[in-house]
């Protein structure tokens, strides 16, 4: 064992020599007061991502093949632990790793800043269903389900790290595997982004000449939803990679820039007697196979035929004009079809929109300028 690790371990176990600062004492007075915290998978991955102290500790435990069972305290957790040592010292990766060499569970405080107990026995309800085989992982799953707290099990035999939180079970991946997966995911996203960009370019032209069909919209909505789902996988991988993400994170942000906004604007432009919120919900609930059926998407948007001619309200097009506020876009789309704005007289536009003539002139100039820019990109 390295000398600094020996010193650190002895400082943990030599309770009579454990001298806290005033700040430590103030902190220790609140460590046993459970704070209600709700986690989702992304929250947990942030806490256990590469570069965090907790990930450094559990990676070290995995490397040492010592195994570990770690749980975050609340009132229910304190009711199912027996024996062990009351430690109440500051959390460091080395301390947690060294304490894992002892049998039993390690209990952290709510914000994971202190180690409360070590070598304790977790005694959750044995009637709670578990699919795990090893005793450590069975105790972890049952304890997580019973207490609703975050529990981490590190396998002594394989070094695999498994997260339990309520009914959630997630196995952390090795860094090299994550880096390989994110490369593949981003490559897939790049291919789909090219398809989406081509379809958007086509839609720009169809809107300008006024020959949009339901098929054109649902195909684009399908591709955007698929991109959204792939991006969720990438976001999960990048969250776990943490500080090691680097350029991958930059590439991800570039690929996903404004995609959700584009999807919502298309839905607002073409929804037919259905709310945008319900359409978004339908899309997110579709299985992948259901999403591949364009008729499912068209029905969710309120259409019965893929070949029906439809007219955009203009939200997507007008949102590209930076001088227009959402309120003004709403006002214009309620009174005019997009195609009308390309040819309407400024006096008529001012009279019908209720806007100042000077402002109307600027809006029409920007609209026609944008139209020409989009056509020039073909």
C-alpha cells in the first residue's frame, strides 16, 4: 500500500485522533439529517461520471478487485443497517477505496460529502423481489427498492459497477467502451443530420412555391424524431463520460443545435386540429417500428392521407427573421398564409395586420430577402 494511502486509512480508523475543524463539526451535525432528493438516470450518471470523486473511488475499487457496497443515507437506510463502524469523516476517493477492503456496506451522507459508516451489514426486506444472484448485489437491489436511495455495488470477481435506485438498474461502462460507443453514435447522428438538412432544404422550396404535401412533412418529422432518440443515447453516453468527453461534446452540440426547435415549429406550422403538445407526446410514445410507419405520424398530426396538399402557417419561416418577436409572428400567421407575404402590397399588409407601415415594409423586405437566400442555396 502507498504511504499516503496508509496514512489516510489510519486517520479514518484512529477515531481518538480524529480532530475536526469547526466547519467539519458544523457539517457533521447535519450529516444524519436526511434530505429528500429525487434522481433520474442523468442525475445519477452526472454523480458517477468520469472526473467526479465518486467515480474515481469506485474505479479504484474495481481495479483493486476488492468489491464494495455503497449506499446513500436517509431515515429508511439507517433502519436497515446493523453493526459496523460509525466514522463520519470527509469523503475522499482514497478513503472510500481503502474502506472497501473491509467486508460490509459503506454509508455516505445525503450529499455524498462524508462517509458515515463502514463495514455495516445491510438488512433489507428479504421478500423484496430481486433478479440478482450474488449476495452483495441482492442486498443492493433490495435496499434501493426499499429505501428509494442510491446504491452502488462493485463486483469483487468482475469489477463491474452496478447502480441501483428504486427500480432502476444501470451498469456503468468502461471508458474505452463509452468512447467507442459515442464515436459510433455521433457517426449515425451525422448521417441522419445530412438527411434532415436535405429534407429541410426541400421543404423551404416547397413552401415558397406552395406545393407542400403531408408526405413531405411527416417524412421530415420522422427523421427529426429519430435524430432526437439517437441524441438521447448520445447524451446519456456523454454524461457518463463526463470530463473525458472533450471534442465529442462539442460535436454533439453542433449536431443537435436547434433540432428540437425545428421539430416544434414544423408541428405548429402543419398540425391539423390537434395540439402541438399531444402530437409531441404521440411521437415520443411511438415504438421505433410504429415510428417507421408514416401513416401513424400523419394521423397523429390530424391527417388521413399522405398526399393531401397543405399550407404552412409560417411559424418556421418567420422565426428565421430575428427582428420578429413571437407575438408578432403569431399576429401575422393568424391573418396571412406564408405565400401571401411574398407578393402582398405593403399598404394592404399594414391595414390587415394592424402594424405600423414602416415596420410592415421592414418585415416584407426581410421576408423576401430570406426567400431569395433560401432559393440561392439550392
